[in-house]
C-alpha cells in the first residue's frame, strides 16, 4: 500500500512527507528530505543527525526547522544512539529532550522507541536503513523503529509491537504501521553470505515466496528490506492492510534523500518522527 504524500513545510524549500494511514487528528508522523536546512558540504542541507560529523549548531537548527514545520516541540524531542541493536526503549515523560541537542544524552544503545505520552516526538535517523513508524489508535501509543539489515534480521519492528503490547496493552491487530523511504531491493546489492543469512533466518520457502532475496536480472543477490519488514510486522500480528509503504528508494532518489550507499558513507541523515497529539 502506497502511503507517502507531500507535506507543506513552513520554511522555504523545506519538504516533508506525511503518512496517510495515520489519522492527522490523533498523531503527527512525517519523514524529512534533504532540502531546507543550513548544513553544508556532504551534509547539504537538512541533515538531522548529530553523530555523522556535521556541525552540531547546524543540526540543531535543522531539527528546529523540521519540527517547527510539523508544529512539534523541539524541547521534548527524544532521540537514540542507534547501534543496529534490537533494543526497544519505553519512553516516559522524564525522557523529554533526550538527545535533542547533545548526542551523548540520547537513549543509549537503542534502535526503537515506544511511548504513550502526548506531545513527545520520537525520532529515528536513516540514510538507506528502513524507518518504521507505529500507531495504536485504541490505546493511543506510538513507536519509531530504525531497521537496517541487522535490525530487520533481528525483527526489531516485531519487538517494538511486542513492547507496545506489554507496556500499553496494545493489540497488534489495532496497530497501524508505515515503512518510510529507504533503499529498495532493486538498489540494494548484497553478498551471498548476507543473502544466505536471511534465507536461513526466515526459511527458504518464506524467503522465496515473499521475495526477500532477489536474483533474477542481477549479477549478484539483492535484499528487499521492505518485504522483510512487511513480513515481520505481519508475523507480529499487524494485518497486511494496516501496513503502508512509502515505495521510495533513497538510493534512486539521492538528490531528494540522503543515501549512505550512493554517497559512499559520507552523507547526512533523514529523520522519521512521530508524536501523539
């Protein structure tokens, strides 16, 4: 299901995408692009990550601009020190502001966050990795997930769903999920060792039927993390009709989005953010 639509940034050239599956009366959810910021060089221009070598003052200004366009409170922003772990943090009101201006203050060794606190923006950073946003409209809880190949392999999106169930009584069948811009299978060439890992992890039948590993028309294997995360969410109990995909590859659209692969590692980061109203 396609779910990304244009937002309307309040500043010149600032573009963001909104996820249509989430009711705007209940939740704010969006993904940034690379336009409309003040960063320079390889981080041009709306880099939102503090850990990639950009000037901190530029990143902080970029974050303020992005959140202002969404009418979200910068002072309450919560971020994590993403390490490709499978750790999910339960975020409370006392965590407001964690990592908003200083990377060392972000949640340690965390790649997914959940909360039921209104007005508390959860933000994850990507540049080809897969961002997954979650919303339970019944229990009014949200989640933000950073799923690179390691997180996808470890089913971190499913672990976020399970954490929402344990912490807030969420039912997986009520949860709405969006998969944001990230590298698609056509662009994500991998080695046979990684492809074999996913086949072993999920089973040959599932890997083949769901198209996790792509071979036809390619010299080397390609890995489709969109398909993996769709499957992982479904296995966690989220109905397929509750999952939407932006269907936008960061690598193929590197002029609009940061892409770690295209830029050979020297690049900024997009952000996916979600907050309860």
